[in-house]
């Protein structure tokens, strides 16, 4: 997986040489189109907003554009959990920008106690007094990702896992624009969400697409899962029917080998794996390689020509359709991983 180090995302394209050039995914293609659920211009600071009716979810995004005051000491952004603005409310994430130390500190409050702040590694401090900035907070399963002025800046593992209910912004700054967006693909819709995948004898998670649906162009599957430790490999299979057998058609199988540092994409037709059309990629040297005992987010997007695959928010691979995939109605997760959330759009 290749990390986006600038506004342009460098993509790893696994399609055959005769395939058309692949255009890099932007944020709106990793998730479906964003829906703005709260937007304000030039609100006053201190800034307080109740977010309980806005359904912050995995894939939600908060954007804050502002300008710090001259001789400012700093500012803080708190994502509050529990009862908004009460004295005992916990905080899922605090971002504290300190101009005196030219540093940023990330922390949270759990059960009434502030946790030890995590200092952002020195060397890159994107905030300047009186200068405009744009800060984006993205919500993932179990962590926040923060970017400033279009560059990845920090990541913070969630220690307080209750629902975010409010936001407050304090300090010496002017907020020019505040926006909360939810991806349409993960808006609350019980017909699209499978939180408790059915288990069968093999220990795999067998997931029937909701509403007796099938894979079609425009379908999107989002999976959040945790790899086991120790662990070797995990699989995600899109296939016809629930039980693995020699006759089952498989439109796509993702085999992720955590120990060898390799990924294989393949299909099966008429009882035979199309290994001569399988695609392999070596990720042993990637800094984003998924390790045993960690969480990951996988998105599979189906177009008329191919499956597009993203891991942890970055485009990872494209795989051209090898079989007629529109009869496939099951997703199976197996191997050394356990899903925590599965969504279908």
C-alpha cells in the first residue's frame, strides 16, 4: 500500500497491461459521495455544538478552516462523549495546539480522568500565527486521522469508545468555516448494516448481502476487522452461495499473507481457480503493511469493468472482472481475522 504524501494519491495498479490507465482515487471514491449534515460560516469562539442528531460514524469527516490571532498561545478542539458539555463528560479526542512549544498534543478523558498526552513528533508544525489553516479529522474504526493543509499530520488510537456527542473549540482563533460530512454509504440504514455475521463450522464469517441482493456495478462493501495475534493470513471472498465448494463461482478473493508480505487476487469459475489470471503483489517493504494483532478497514467497490480495493483509506489495487459476477450474493471472511463491522451499499 502506498501512502498519500501529497494532494495526488499514487496508486498501485494490478490490472493487466492492456487495461486502460487507472485514475487515482480521491477521498470521494474511497467512500461514496459525502453528505454535509452540518455547515457553518464564521461562528463565534468559544464554539459549542451538539452532534447527537448528526450520527457521526466510521467515514465521517470534520473540516475546520480558521485563522489564529496575533500572538496567540494556542487553541484546543474537543470531541466530547456522553452528555454534552456536562462537567463530567468524557472526551474522545483533544487536539491542543501550543504555539509557545510549537507542538501539538493529543489526549482524551476516560471515566473522568485525562490520559497522558501524546506529543506529535517534532519537525513539522503546520500552524503559524495569523495564518489560515485547514484541519480535517477523519473517523476510522478505533482511531482518528488528522490532516492539516492537505497533509497527513497525526493519528490517535481511540481509548474512549463511546459515541461522539458534541464538539467544542476554545482558544485564540477565528473559525472561518466548520463542516461535518457523513459518507452516504455508511448513513444509518439497518437494511445495509450487518453487525453480527453468522458463524458456521469453519470459523469463518458468512455474510449474506441484505435484502437478497447481488453484486452489481455501483455496489460497495466496507469491512472493519481485527487480525488475530499470532496470525498468518486472512481472506475476503465474494462468491455465489454461502458454503465453499468446488462448484461455487468466486468473483473475487483477496488473500492477505501477513507473514510473507504478499497479496493475491483471484477468481474461480466452473470449479477451477483462475490462477493464470491471478495477480500478486509484494508488500513486504510497505510501511502500511497490516500486521497481526491490528485493525484494518477494507473497501471493495464494484464498477462495470473491475473491483477497486482500498485498505485503510488508501487505494490499493484494481482487479478486472474474470467471471459473470452478478450472481454473487455472499461475502465470506476467513483466516486470522475477526470482523467488527460490515456494511453494504
